[in-house]
C-alpha cells in the first residue's frame, strides 16, 4: 500500500508537469495573433492568458470525464500505465516546443495513453468508438471548421470596415482582439486543463482512491488549473513566434476573426465533451483569417510541416508511451528507469534550447510595435521583419543564423 501511495504521488506530480508543459506549449493558441499584431505586449498577454486559463479550469468537467472514464477502460489498468503515458506526452511536447512546432498537447496525451494501454492489456483496454468520435473526428473537423469560420469572419470584418478610416478600424479591432484572446484563453482552460484533471482522476481510480466514474475532486481541479496557468505565464515564445508570423501576416481585423472563430469551436467542443486539439483549432483559424483578407498569403510550407507534426503526434507519443510501459512492467526498477529517462531527456532538451534561447523580445519586432500603436502610433499594415528562415531554421529548412 505504501508503494501504491508513493506511485500515485509520482503519477500526480508527473501529470502536473505535463500540465505545465501544456501551458507553455499552448500559450500561442490564445496570444500569438494578439502579440503579432501589437494589440498587447508579450508579457502582459501571457499574464492575462494565465489568469483566464485558471478561471476556465473551473467552468466544466465534461472533457475530464471523457479522459478518466471514456478513452480507455478503467478496469485492469495499472497506475504505472498512466505514468508511462505521461512520459510519452511530456517528451513529445518538449521536442516540438524545441522546434517551435505548434503540435497538439492533447493528442500527445491521447497517444501516450493509447500506446501504454495497448502495451499493458492490448486492444481491449482502449475504447475505439470514443477514440474515433471524440478524438479523431474532432482532430479533422476542428481546424477545418475554425478555418472556415475565421475566413468568413475576416471577410465580414473587412466589409464592415471598408467605408471607415483604416487606422481607426484597426484600433477598434485591436480592442476586439484583446477581448477575443481572453475568450480563447478561457476556452483553453475549459478544455486543456481538464485533460490533466482526467488523467489524475483516472490514476486515483486505478489506485482505489476514487470509485470508477467519479468526477475530479476539487483539489485536482485547483492543482491542474494552477499548473497550466503557471506554464502559460512562462510563455512558449518559440511557438508564439511560429503561430504569430510563421503561418501568415495578420492585421488586427484578421487577428480578431481568427481568435473569435477558434474560441467558438473550442467552447462548443468543451460543452459536448469533445477533447479536441486547441492548437489545431487555433492554427486552422489563423490560416483561414490569412486567406480571408484580399491579398493575404499563407506560408503553406510551414503549414505543411505543422500538418506532418499533427499526423505524427498520436503514433509518436504512443510509441514512447508503449516503450515506457514496457519498462514499468519490469517492476520498481523499471519505473525508476522510466523516471530517470524522462528527467534526463527533458534536461537534455532544455540544454539544447539554451544554445539559441527565445524570449519575449524575439517574438515581435520593434517595427510591429510602431506599426500597431503600442507606442501610440498606427502607421502601416503589419510587416514582420524577422524572416522565418532566420528565426525558425527547423521549419524553414535552412541553416540557422543568429538573431539579434
């Protein structure tokens, strides 16, 4: 029993670590367009997003119930399986963060759970119908629906503002962007924070602490919401840079349309218990907004690399989760080995990231500050002067060059 209690504590801490990585990995979902258009300064944007992620965690538990009692069968699942799943999810999150790729933290978690469960008990442990209806179908539909909504919303905003002064219109939509970014952050808390709640609840069920089908206890909601908020405040600057200017160049009207479309899709999915990828929804809406402006251009090479990452997320995290589960099946030494490998790999990724650090000063050029009025002016449409090939060599496929 003591061993079980210690193992549960390890799983809970690991789940909160995943929640933390989810926060800084997905900050870009809510704030990249707001930052890239100059509506908010980077650090203010991530602070606001962190608070609203925490608030959103308290608004619903439908997605948490999908994770804890729907995706995999609780009976016969050992607590070690959940630990192994989290190893796969965390390592995928950190790897894609290092590359600046906006991949799905949600699908990393699902992949880890599915891979570890298949290794432990076989296909009988996975609810295939739930995987299809509440994971795979939303994965395909979310970016498409959000993109279409953002496309038409962008067209509408430009039509409405066609007879007004462009600078005044841009200023009004900057204010709208702040409100819509807040809505996306709130929506992110209602969806992504719940995934960790569901994982911790599932661990408590497998450990005999909670009855099958139980809702997340209050302390689980509080800790999961706090962890994702702290991660959000840290700021995933590498991914914010990709989402903000790597996919397309955005003006305030487009940013407002993109965020509103994404928030609508995420909130609707949370209400229905669909555990969709907020990253995919937001990326789709950014591309839709990019196409919605006359003359707008989407960098399809970047979008294609993101699409490859999306397709690889489930199987890659699943393979790592299955490998970690193979280790945990060997007993205490296997669990210890998996934990050591997780810490060592995470440390190695962090050390590599320090060779070319990215912070808040790297995500918006001073020309953007002047362009969109953070210094009190509003001169010209957005032009991001930092080239994609200089700032994100892994995505652009060119040799890295030092940034200023």
